[in-house]
C-alpha cells in the first residue's frame, strides 16, 4: 500500500511538472498565471482520479468497477464542476485570483496528464 501511495505521488508530481512546462511552452513566460492555473487543474484532477484508485488496497479499480460507487461519482463530478467554475466563471475567477483563464483547449490537453496518475497503480 505504501509503495502504491509513493508511486502515485511521484506520478502526480511528474504530471504537474509536465503540465507547467506545457503551459509555459504554449502560453509563454509572460503568462505564468495561466501555466499555474493549468497545474492547479492538473493537480486537482489527478487527486480526484486518485480517489477512485484508493478505494481498495487489494483490488484494482477496474476489478471493483470504476463507476460502482455512485456517491463517489457524484462527488467527483461536482468537484470537476467546481474546478471549472473557479477557473471560468468571472465572479469566481476574482475569488480564486485567476485573472485570465486558459483556453478550454489548454485544459483539455491535460486530460492525458490527469489520467497518468489514475493509471499508475
């Protein structure tokens, strides 16, 4: 169990660093806040996916059933909605100190990075 936690933590760290590098490459050094927002979204999403893989220490998430826990599914969906609201809703952007959100394409490209931690079990 401890080995899986360490491995997942390293995978999330790598995914976050790759997301930061990708954000800097695509938005430039002038837009550090956008790169940080992409890292924020990547980190939050990776932790939400990790909730699925942390359901059992003995069986994989695919053996248990990815969507078998409806409460977890609703919580993850609600958390994703809150994440995107914090990034893209103008009133919440001010509260979360995000002056300019990344384009939708920017966060969509990080889906592979989010799932990297999910599949690293």
